[in-house]
């Protein structure tokens, strides 16, 4: 199939910042793109060749959109999987497949998939409704502390809560969920695996993630992770095992815990470009976005090695600020060596909303981390 400067059309479900950064690569290669998103103001509206508004969870909307394109991919998991299955039967190439998404979209199903395929993960108990948790604690089948996770529609810290006592159970939505053992980990790490339809596989270096304690969002991503080589190799092996079991095409970001005894437990996976790979735009030979494109189009995969050390700093809305966004002191961080800001194009900010990120590259990871701290202290995402 001829993708370049041709009549070929690539469809993307979701028009957020991940799609916007993917469009940078499609523009580079002159690939025609169609994007579907619920919001008329989505970041992808200015970068795609054709932009459509519609509900990603509506069967008919997704089917009608998918029929306009040759290959369909996602930048968000919350899409109508039945529609994807219909499109596959009609001959539309869909990556990741409906089967892969069915195993991932629901966190309970995802955890059961790990168990069935001997992929190491934290112990858990599943519940049809959150109200059943009280009884499980009372009967001794569950004990504090644990991590509550909504089975569906959780992202960026939403739908996840650490439960340390009975009071923490108050105000939980009464939905299908799981209670996961709270792991006293050394590090939270991630590995991105790329796979094309021919089965070619490439794996990126392990990254280390530092989280905001209140928002449960990634604040910093460091590449390479500051862990022993033996642990890094083990993490990559687990990520490759998960990738093979899911038989995905595209990118698979595998988030993991490094335990106190240097074991590896899979936390969750995302079958798309991921926050943990944003640093690759500046620090790697092949960015995660170009790699996803290569994989879903069944092109040769690119070099995953890093050119320099990289640190990604998330830019999120400051607490107490909602409204028209202002990036205060952005010119000050641009004076720092190796610093590149990425603004996602969201006009409205609110507390902890992802508004952009900053990449810091340096030959010395420790120096990059220091500069990242300076970036975090200087720039503020506020409202007018």
C-alpha cells in the first residue's frame, strides 16, 4: 500500500495531545489523516486533514467514521470496541485490534489476562460493585491498605484511590472495580514495546517515573531509569512477554513496579503512545510517535536507542486556577540549555489538567534532572 502523498487515509480515534503529536509525523510523511473527537476544540483540529466531532463510545458514529479510512488507530482506549470489530470484518485495518482492546479496556479483564498468561502482577480482588468492599473487609477477605481501581474509564490518576481505612471508602462511585494489594515498591518504571504486523519487535530503554503525591499523575519521566542493568533487562523481558501475549500492533506502554527485592510486577498497559515516551521526541533516534506510525503501517521499525539522556516534565494546571490558560515564565525556561516546551493547544486550564510537557536533554542524566527541577519551579500553568 502506498501511504505517502497518496489517496490513503489514516483514521485516529481521539483528538487529544497524543493525536496532535502523532500528526507531526503524518505531516512529515504527507499521510492524509482523519480524526474523530467529541470536542470541536480538540488539539488535533488544526493538524489533521479532516476533523470530525462525535462520541467515541457510540457504535454508529465510530463505524461511519471508520468506513472513511484505510487504517484506523487510537490515541485513547475509551472507544466502542464493538464498532472496531465490525470495521475489521468489513476490511478496515484496525490497530490495536478490537481483541487487544477488549483485554485492556477493562482493568479487571486486564488483570485476569495477566494471571492467565503468567505475567507478574500485584494480587487483587474483583468486585461487581464498590459497595461489596465493606463486606469483604468485614469477612477478612480483604485488608487495609489496598488500591481501589475503577474497572473502566480511569486515566491520569482518576478512578484510582489508595484506601487506608474505612473513611477512605466514602464517596467511591458504585461501579465494577478491583482492590489491589498496595505494593511497597522501590520505583515505578515503564517500558514501551513496538510491534508491526509482520511481527518485528523493538523495545525502548526502561524509564523511571516520579509521581505527584496528591494528583497521582506523573511529574517527571527519566530515561534511562536509575536502576541496575539486571533489573532493566528483567523489566524489558516482562514487557516483551506482555506484548507477545496481547499480540498487539503499534505501541504498548507497560507500567511496572520494581519491588523491594528487585522483582517486576506489571501495573497496567496502554496500547498507544504514552506519557512515559514523550522524552523520545528529543532524546531518541526514533520518537514514540514515529514508531507507532511505522508499526501500524507495517513499515520497518526505527532505532529505539537514546541519543542523550532525557527527562520529561509534565505541565499541568495549577491548583486554584480555572479558565483561559497562561503559561507564566515560559520564556525563562526557554533560556535553559536542552529545554524544549510542548504546548498541547488546550485553551482552558483547570487544576491538574495536562496542558503540555517540557523535555530536558543532556549527556548527564543527573544534570538533566536538576534542570528539570528548575523548569518545574519556574513555569506555572495559570488562568487569566
